[in-house]
C-alpha cells in the first residue's frame, strides 16, 4: 500500500480482504480485525470522507444510510433484544486512527459506561 493510502479505500477496492457483513453500491460493512466485543462491525461509506469534520450538508443522507444499515445489521446479527452500541469517533483523543469515517457497531456482551 502506498504511503498515505486509506486502508478502508483499499478494502472497498478489494485490494485488502475483509470479512464482509453487508455491501451495496454506497455502503460497506465488515467485521473489525480487532473486535471490542463478540460482534464488532465497521460500517463505512464507499466514498472516501476523511473525518466527521469534513461532512458537508450533502452528506446527511450518507450518514443516515450508515446508521440505518448498522441498525439493520444489529437486528440480523441478533443484537436487537439485548442491545448494542453505535459509535463514531473523531480526532486523536477519541482514538480515531483510520481517516475514513466509520461507524462502529458493537454488541454481544454487556457494555460498560463510560466507554473510555
């Protein structure tokens, strides 16, 4: 991978393998390689958006699609009854390390609060 290349864009392009949970024309969801729970899926737009701080008004539908797809996945993965967590991180203090917006779907165990 070339310096500065986005690992999630490489996954979207099929150059890096991932265990895909869902995909359509605009959204890709795949299991995290470092899961923080029995279920940990990342839901991303296929179009590169670096950070939540880079969202434009035209991206509202994209963010809505990510949330909607994550909740649909939570249901299909059996998380609806007991609960699940959806998390967007932004910035270094939040642990944001892959600069392509992504929504974490985490569940399958009792999750603590506060999360950090």
